């Protein structure tokens, strides 16, 4: 459980385990961070960042790291762009 300030009621408790269960059953594709994506693609971090910079992998910068959808990594692998480097 986590306390969250609410403008209307002061504070309330949020059951994060219930949220996580809902997220696991939704149809949204998984999101990978930089290290997970590198592990999935079996490439180094500098190579991954270079692929983002050149537009070969579409990712979003959130906070200090990059986030990329599972579907984007699959698209990249199916396109065979990694072997062209």
C-alpha cells in the first residue's frame, strides 16, 4: 500500500498489488528499459543507443533512461536491421 495525497480527501491508500494484477491482465505490450532491451537483443548498451539515435529503433526517453515497446523490438528483429551494421 502507498499513501498518495488527494486534493479532495487529504490522503488515501492505493493498493499497488491490485494495480499490478490489472496491468498484467491488460492487452498493452510489455515495455523494456535499456538494459532489458539490450539483453533481449543481445547487444551492448552503446550499440542500442546508436540504433535509437539513427532511428532504427523507436524509443522514448523517460527520466534518465529509454523505454521501448516489445513490439518495436520484434519489428526491428524481423526487419533484419541488426545484421546490416
